[in-house]
């Protein structure tokens, strides 16, 4: 919905009317940073603050996306400064390593709730979205091909260790069986000698 040529209040009122019309329980604004192009940053902040306030009163969950300045990938702020009013703030970024780019998801803050501080790999596939468990090696978080290669190495090592353990257990079982056979043979010899001495 274009915001150009409106006031923040008019924009909020229009969004409110759409929520009412559709009986919406969730609102997605993608990207909210586009509101800057409709006016000054003050307009964008006031419009977003109005939408959030109105949505909170209606019990509507709001998801806002905001594009960050690609020239400063480490920048954690948002262009219109709404990160301070968000309850939960997640950052989706790209990690370039070993010749590929992988998506990383981090929870920057989640007001009033415990949350992980680890970088997780976000995978988009034909099965939908999935977050891969944190995988670290040598203090670095591995993603994509590097993670899969390391996992394969670890699985191969686990298989090797399991096989070596099985061989060792088989050798121990064989030694025990051999010892028990020898003991049984010695007992038989002793019984035989006892029987011979009785005559």
C-alpha cells in the first residue's frame, strides 16, 4: 500500500481499515524501510509507531522487515530507528565463506524472554524454512558445505570408533570364551586325576 502523499496518521488509519476489513490477526510490512521513500525519516518512524500502537490495541501480531545499508553489513540499527520499540528483533544476514553465501539468523533481542545468542544457519528448501543447529569448529560457526563436510568427517570418525570398539569387544569376548574353555578343560583334568587316585 503506497504511503506517498499521506500523513502518518492517515497511513495508520488506512492500515487499521484494512485490518478491520479482512479480520486480520497478523500484519506483515515488507519492507518497512520503504516508508522512508514516502517522506522524511520522521514520517516513517511516526507511521510505524502508529501502526504498532494500533496493532497492539487490536491484538494483531506485526512482522516488520527492514533493509539495512549493504555498504555497512555490520550495522545493527534500522534506517528509521524502530528497533527500540520492537519486542523481538531478529537479524537475517549473509555469511560468505569457502566460495558460497549462506543465510544466518540471529536474535538481537527478545524483550522479556530468554533466547539464544548463537548464530544459526537458515535454510530455504522445497520443504520450507529450517534452522540448523549451531555447529562450531575451532571457535568458528560453520555453515553450508563446510558444515556438511565437517559433519561427514565426524560421522565417519564415529563409525570408525564404533567399529574399533566392536572389534575390541569381539576380541575380549573371544578371549573370555577361550579362557572359560581352558578352565573347563583344567577342571576336567583335575576331576580325571581325582578319579584315578581313588583307585
